[in-house]
């Protein structure tokens, strides 16, 4: 009972620190982890050992993945490669299917680029198409935001799913494969919701002609823009295929090369290096501390350190014996895959940050995988996705994405709640239903 009370009290304290006092999630998680260790009766030596093992262990496997993913996304954004991808998706689907175009465009771009940045970058396209077709601007921008948030929570190399997979020790290639499948299925009810309900919100786009003046001469080509995303994903999936017990690619040097290049760190490093070739005129200052690389490091640092603090929290929970306790208490309960979903859902709704919700939940669930019966290879992957589904939301006034959508579009708070917030709620539960069905078919 003391352990249960301690973890509930510490979680409440962490949320209070982040929400009410605006304390950085890294500090809140780190201090909360130390306090939990002391409250749980752990020795000072064990607390210090948990800090070292938790922080170093997680960052050793996850930190570089997050960093390279952010670098890739930054160069795509800065060079206009992200806009090129969006325009090509627009060409493939057609301007008549505005909401589908915006949803899939946001979905694809938010895999390498942060969700908020995706919405801001693609908003001029959503606004322009809605104005020209005389459609609801609310529908086009909410379709964009829901698409962006879906892949942001479920598909690596977005930082949240990468960190969660690392903490739970899930196969990243399988997280990518199933994450793409689940997220695309999740877009179906989201698209229906936008078309059927959000499109009824009468919000007209007032187009500023300056927004359409984009210097596309310096943008990279379509193939060039897609390569930094596609090559790493293919390498990771190919390495996972090569690692099957049946050795489909043999056991010689070719397999070793594929396994080496397809390791997540090397694959994303290759993606980051490929993104350096996107500028039409490369300037070495782009790789300086004050250049684009420096900006990427600044963006990645908070996520990396929050992930490290989450690792400390997880190791503290593990060393306190919470796994055995929960295993005994839940042995006759059938929470299973729904527990990580519900914890992530509660944390996301309470404090707003998708990444913080995912990392905190993963840290709590990691020592509980075996007691919950989620310790098989497939179920660990589905646990990662369940956390991602829970972190979809509810995105409301405490989430930056909510304010990006409402402020860019001019929606009222009521309209934002009825469209963007309700849409994330629908996506979260829809994704969880799909994940649960998959656990029944592929236990």
C-alpha cells in the first residue's frame, strides 16, 4: 500500500508542478523519481544507482535516435523539402479532396517534423484551398492537425514513439510497421468526423495574398525530399527482415552489412546526412552551433533530457519492487493492453504534452510488462502503440497544438473544443480499438 500511495502522490506532484507552476517536465520528472525512491524506502545507494542506470541506459539507446530524427526534420523544414512533399501529396490526391489532402499531408510530414511545425507550415495550403473551393476553413485545418497528431503519436522517427519503444525495449521496425497500419486505420474515423461534422463549422478563410508568394526555385526535388525519410525506414525494416530466425538474406557479409546499416541509430544517421544534401547551395555554417544543426540540437535537447528523466523514473519504479506488487494485485484482473492506454490518456489530458505523457507512461509500464502479460515481442510493440493512442488525447487548452490550430484559423474556444479536441478523443479511442483487435490476432 505504501508503494501504491507513493507513486500516486508523486504522479500528482509531477502534474501539479508542470500544470500549475509551469516547472519544466525534466525537473518535475527527475525530482519526482528521486522522491519516489526515498518514499518507497530505497537505500540512498540504490536511489543513486537507479539514477545512473535509468538515465544512462535510456539515453544510450534512445538519445541519438531522437537527435538524428530532429535534425532530419529541421533540414526538411528549412530547405522547403517539407513543402515539396505536401505539394506532391496535393497533386496525387487532387485539390477537390481538400480534407483528405490536408490529413494525409499532415500525417506524412509529422513523421519527421514536429506536429506543431507541420501545422504551421501547411496552414497556408489549407487556407488557400479552403478559400478557393469555398469550403470550411475549420475542416481543412482540423484535418491537417488530426493527421499530424496521428503520426506524431504512433509512427517513429517522431521522438515520442522512439523514446517509448526504447524504454519498453520494443523492436523499432515492428513499431514502424504496426504503427503505420494502426495510424492509417485511425485516420478513417477521423476523416469521417471532419467531413461529417467539422465541415459544418462556418469559418471562411480570408486569404492574404502574401502567403501564396513562396520562392520554390530553391526547393529540392520531390525524390530528393522523400529520400531522407524513406531510406532510413526501409533500412530498419530490411534489417528486421534479415534478422528473422530463418535468415532470409543468408548469414554472410551481406546480412551483416544490412544489420549494421539497418540498426536504428545508423539508419537515422544516414537519413540525417541525406538531409544535409537538400539545400540547393550548401553552406558549412548550416552545420555550425548557430546554424540549422545548432537549432536542431536546441529542439532535441528538451526531449532527450525528458526521456532521460523518464528513464530514471522507470528504473526507480523497477528497483522499488512495484512490478511484483502490481503483478500480484492484477493477477486476477484483465487490464492488459488497456492499462498503458488509460495512463497515457490521463496524463496527456491532464498536462498537454504528448511526449511527456508517452515517456512517463512508458517509464511506469516498463517494469509491469511481465505482470500485465505484455512481455512477448508482439505485445510489447502493441504496448508502445497503446501508449501512443492514449497520448493522442484529449488535446485541449493545455496543449500547444490546440492553440496553434485555433489561433491560426481564428476559431473560438468552443469551436476548437468541438472540432480539434473532439477529433483527438475519437482518434485515441479508435486507435486503441484497432490495437486491441490486433492483440487478439497476433498475441
